[in-house]
C-alpha cells in the first residue's frame, strides 16, 4: 500500500475574474487541482508498465521519471477538494503519493499558473 500525503494550498489572485479563470483551468475531469492541467505531461512520454526492458528502450522518457522531475511526486493529485474562500482566494486540499517536493516545484507551478491565467 502506498504512503499518501495530504496537501493544502491557498491560492490568492488579484481579481475575481483571475480566480474564476484559475479554478477553471486547473480543474481536470475528475480532479479539482489537476497537475496535468498546470504542467501537462507530453504526449511522447512512455506511459505503460515500466520494467527493465522499457527503461532500456525509453530511458528517462517515461511517465515515472517525468512525473518526479516535473510534478515532484509519482502520481497526479487525487482526492481533491476546492473551496472558494472569497472572490480572490481559494483553498485546495489534495493527496499525493508519498510526498511532493514543493519547494522547487512551486516556482514552476506558479509560473505555469500565471501562464494559464494569461491564456485564459
């Protein structure tokens, strides 16, 4: 059984419109805070079972290494819950596999989130 970590993040934006856009853009099909919406996994990443043969064939171009390198955790967030606190602030709770390396990842997530807002 994997070890899970519960994570909490508060997002504050400059306007109600920015928060509306942010919450819409990070929401996945079954996930209110979908890492794949913030930092999408490229289509060319090998996403099958990862044994020795597959590692030799694909090297680090696989879902496992990409996820750790880009999300700081093995799997996408799950058991997510988003709560809007006011017009410019939202609170997200989600689980990740084992732990997430937020210190180095948050800067990347912030930059990508701002890019999401600009695109929205």
